[in-house]
C-alpha cells in the first residue's frame, strides 16, 4: 500500500490519522500523526517487531485530545526507507533519530517505545543532548535488569534469509499476533487483537523490501548484549522519569524479572497490566489510560 504526505485517513474503527513523509539523516521516513501540533505537548511512539507505526494507531488517535501524537515507521519498516546499505545497529539507528525529530520540528517530547523499538529508545536516551529533550519515557515490553525468560525469540532466524522469507509470507506476523500457534505453544497475546489491525500490519509488513529491512534490523539483536548495554550505561542515561509498563501475561517477560528494575534509573516506576506482549493492541483504552496518567502526573519533573 502507499499513502502520501498530508493524507488524512479514517481507519476501520473511526480513528483519524494524518500521514507524514519527509527526509532526514539521508533517509526517507513515514509517520502517522494526530492532534494539535501547535499547542499540545508531543508524544513520539517507536514500534516493535513485527509491527509498523500503524500498530500505534489506537494511541495516536486515542491520546490526540491531550497531545500531539507521532508514531514513526522505523527504518526498514512500513513506508520508511528499506535500503539495506544503511547501518541497522540499534545504537546507529538511535543516532539517526535526532535529525528525524528536528525535521518534524520537535524540541522536547515524551517518548514511548515497545519491544525492539524500546531497544532503540534505550540507546536514544544516551545520545548526546537527548536526555534533555525526552521529558518522560514509557518503556514497554522489553527486558530490564535480568535475563530474558524462556521462551526466547529466535533472533538468529529473524536476521536470516529464511526469516525474511517467512516475514514476506506473513508467517511470523500471524504467529506473533495469535492467529497461528507458536512452536513453543505459549501465546504472546492474552486478549485477542482486532483482526482489522492484524491484517493492516501484515499488509504493510509484507510490501516489497520491507521483510528484508525488518530482518536487517536484527543485525545487532541479542538479549545478553542488550542486557550488558543497559547495565553498563544505558540505564544511567535515563535521567528522565521512566515508566516500565509491562504486560503481566507475556510468557517471555515475567513479572519476577522486574522486581528491582526501578532501582536502575533515577526516577523509575513500574506498572503491570493483565495483558500480553502486544498490550497496546490488545486493550488500547487500558494502555492509553496508563500512558496518559504517567505523562500528566504533576509530582514528576518534566
């Protein structure tokens, strides 16, 4: 599918979003937005895997009464640049994003990340100057200060030619979103995701070039390395208030892993919702309420 800059789209559930296309850091980018850009505080959303920015449409539209909301298609995903001669290391991707925010005219903003988008967001907090621009950080569905539980996602498969082929067929997406069973038999979702959302994400993530770009984004993925990065500097870079917002029913990220995670950041907060890995798609009103409550608290610095 293909949208154009400035296009306003009404989605299956009545959500209204605006498409943005622009250039930054030598790449082409796509984002969806909603709300009052001139007079509202800003939330930036970074999606996970195997998603696109569309996975945030419930938040983009649902929070637009109070915020100007922007969900970015990360490099290699959706309608953003999918060229493979770019550096897909997570730290390198984070280093490109300040130019993206500059192109969008953003100064200071709230940040929300999910899954692989959270890995990039973690690095973003340590990019020079970004800790002062990120007002608060909602950190969703990524391991904290303990190793990832079993079952562990097959990163080696995802970054392989076979992984790209499975993505092009929608096989990985269907399993992740609960349409087909996973090999280990443990569902990642605790509450069914709307089929219209799944179909749109599969459509966007199987467009030519996108499966290969999504696969390339796993070039530096590895839970041991990512844990080491967090413990050796990334947590320390999170000087803004941080909400660790987790689905309590995600089989690979269990509540006991997060018992001491708030000790790692200067102003950390932990909240569990009775949802699975894709909590923002499983129960958008509950997730929107949690995000709004944290971002509007007047007892936190911003």
